[in-house]
């Protein structure tokens, strides 16, 4: 075994193990009853996240590649598959909260079993193709760590008691500098991932040139104070600011503020991971939909940046505390090709009816963000830490 292989293997094993541990650390503040709750279809129970991220390694690495591997449980592929049609049948998404069995202890046993089996397997010399799948699995779990965190917030934030998660999760950092406009000159810019030594998803590939008109972009995210001005000015009552679909969404769902905002006796409060607190006016607004981001920008006589404008300018401002809505549809880059089989279902099949978000959030896991990262969600969703940056 070469020294290079030993060092590379130890690095991979270390990243794998720290990722696995971080998922479980996120769950430590939970009561056992919290693990099974699914308030809405977009939110999965914490227990399911624990099982699904484990199944990914078992299904795509251990099962096809480790000689003599024995499944932990023959039904777990059915229980913990998410959307991979190539793999087989699965529990439908909105039934995940009905899974009282397997119990939480059994799911943790499953995690330990697969973690140990994979750790042993990694000390065999694996191919570069298998290493790529492993890295996808690690970053897949990191994605679920963010979803797990925001799902936990939704579960607790819709509990009538509004319980706190813990005292250490800091979700409202303040950008302590003045707002100014960054001028970006007209020209041709290169977009997309280009460092072969750094992990990326397939939707970031196909580095290409884009022509951008001159534009200005804010160095600072929109704050709660600014957004409160929009509310007080009647922003949720003026149909002229909204897309027709967004206005229908506002009326149908009786939307009048960002998710987790509560007006109590004329004072605004926000449910946070520390429970219900007075709005921090200096913090960046969060938990808003694309519809709301667009309407606010209209109200300010501005607009949202495209994802290309965002990427071209990102070295000039701080980012990473909020996923930032852009004006770009989630579409493939030039020469994009899906991988064959189930792995090809990871990104490509979602390239319709979604908007791109850039940056990262306070819930994004360590070692999992980069300037070319393309997140994507439907326009009405807001349970993630989503905010906005203005352009003009």
C-alpha cells in the first residue's frame, strides 16, 4: 500500500466519519417523539433523514461493491429510498411521518452498522469512480444535514408550545457594515465550476462564458428592518408588486409576513432555534419565498440578480448566512449530461419549475459550499433560510 494511498484513504475516512457524526450531533437536542413528526410533505421526520443518508451508502457502494456484504434489513431500501426510480419501490413522501417502525434505536443501529462496514471497505484500494460516488454520498449527507436542521425548526416552530432547539445555534448574524452598491462592468464572464481538485455537483459543470450588461449589486443582504418597512407600507396588500401566481399564493394562504414571524400585541416576534424572540431588526430577513423576494425588490424599484450576476460579483461581498433567491430558472449549463442510472437522478430531473438560489445559509454544513453551488427550490417554498440581495 503506497504512502499516497494511505494518506488519501485516511483523509476520505476522516471526512466520512466526521460527516456521519455531525448528522447525529444535530439530533442530540431532540426528544424521542420529535424524530417521527412530519407536519407537511416538504418536511421529513428526523428519523427518516438518519435512515435515508445511511441507505445511500448501502445502496450505491456497499451493496454493489463490497464482496459478501449483508444487508442490515431487507425492507430498509423500501423505507428509506427517496425518489430514485431506478432503485425500486419506496414509501411515498407524505407517508414518512407514519413510520412508527423501525424505531429510532433501530435506525441508529443501522447507521452504526453501515458506517463500520463502509469504514472497513474504504481501506481497500477503491477506483476513482467509486471514490466519486463516495464523495457524492458524503455531500449528499451534508445536504441532508441542512434539511434536517430546517425540518427540525419547522417541526418545533409549528408546535403550539414553540419549544427551543438549543442555545447555541446562531441563525441571525448581523452584517455590521453600511449598505452600498457594487458596480459590475459590462463584459464577458466565466461561469461554472473549474477546479478539478474540489468536489462539485454535476449541475455546476459545463464552465462557460456569459455576456452581462453593466449592473449594480448590493454588498449587503436585505435586513428585517427593511422588510418590516415593506410590510408596514402595505406590500402584502398591493397586487401591483406581485406576479399573478405570487398574488394568488398570498391570498390563498393569507400570507402577511415571512415564515416564523408572529405579531403579538402589535410587536413582531420571530420563532428561532432558541424559541420565540423579538425580531432582530439588524439581521438579514429569512424564510421568504421567491414570490416575496420579487415583490420586495419591485417595491424598492430594484430587482433580483441573475445567478450569473451573483457568481460574477460574489468576491465583492459577504455571503453564506442566507440562501439568496436569484432571477434565474434552474436549467442545465451547456453540454450538461446526466450520469447513467440512479446517480443521474440526483439533479437533472429537477430542472423544471424551480428557481436557483446561491450562497449558503447558517444551516449549511461545513465544507459544503462554494461560489458555483447551485441550490434550487420551487417559488413558494420558504422553510429554508432564504433571503435576498438586491440588484439594479
